[in-house]
C-alpha cells in the first residue's frame, strides 16, 4: 500500500483506501484499522504524498520486509499480495520463513531508505543545478526497476541514479541491476550524490561511476521473484 500508493488500489480494483483495508480485513481476519496503521508505518520510506509515522523508530520485523522486498518488482509484489489475501500458504510460506529470520543486515535498512528518500526530494527540487543543465524535463523511472531513477526527456539514453549520504562521506550501495546498467552505459550513466543530508545538503555528480569509483561485490541471500509458465510446442 505504501510503496505502490494509488497503484495498489488499481491492482485490487478498490476505489478507496477504506475499501482496501476492509478487503484485507475480511481476507486475513484482522481489524481494518490494522492495515491503515501498517501502511502509515511504511509511508516515511517511500515517495508518496503522506508523511506517515516519521517520528517513530521502525520495528525490526518491518525493516526485514523493507530489505527483502527491496529488489522485487512492483508486478511481483502485487502477485505476492494476491496470494497472501487468497491465503495461498503453499506459495507464501517460503517467503514467510525468510522474513521470520533475523539477519544482522536489517539494522540499517530503515536509515538507508530514509536517506534515499531525502536525497531524491533534494534532487527533484534542484536537479538543474545538480546536473548542470539550464533547461529540459526529466522522466521519473523509480518504479520501473530499470537500474536507475531518472532520464532526460530529450536524452533518454542518459540514465541518472540518485544516492544519498547522511554526512559528507559514507558507503554508496548499488544493487546488481544498477551496477550492471552503469557498466553497460558507461559515460551515459550519471550518479547524483546528495550528501550532508543531516545538515546543509550539497551534491556531486559522477559520470561513469564504474570507471570512477572503487567498488567491491558482496553476496547475500534474499527474496527473488521468478515467473514460471508451462508451455508445450504446437502440433504441426
């Protein structure tokens, strides 16, 4: 609900949030208000019009959800929600088992997502200065899972990824999709780094980060969505 915002209502064919809460309540046997509260908990970490419970520290189990579903596409997320609401335990139990674990890496997930949202908000307000352009519009690609956040309307071949740092220095985390896209695009992949977000934000622009930045690849087990379709060759 929080990540997809209005797209969630469209996917569930619901006209209002209250109707969506009631649907989930009927399916899962919990009060409708519980689902509103859950949505509000996650709101601070996604680009939607609501602030949510920004003043509260998010619980570890919520952080695990943010981490494990971070690289799952919107389409796969919608499918998972459909299985949950249909009480398809065979399909959902492997994911529930992963979420029930308590990996150490969840500790900084919420902070990283908040930093990312602050960086994106700064970028949207100042992108002409950050990118050094005097005119032109940008296309928002954040929900497309393409490995970058924005493109130019007049130069769609240029991919722009936004990263945030709380202070003047820190680690930049790239998904494998982002790093692969940066490798393929070379000078056409621009990295906008918004730092000092805890004080007075300032920015750097790095073109071709694969060539300019040192990076080490690490591996971890996480939830990965796959789509399987039975097929039989047509008789001839």
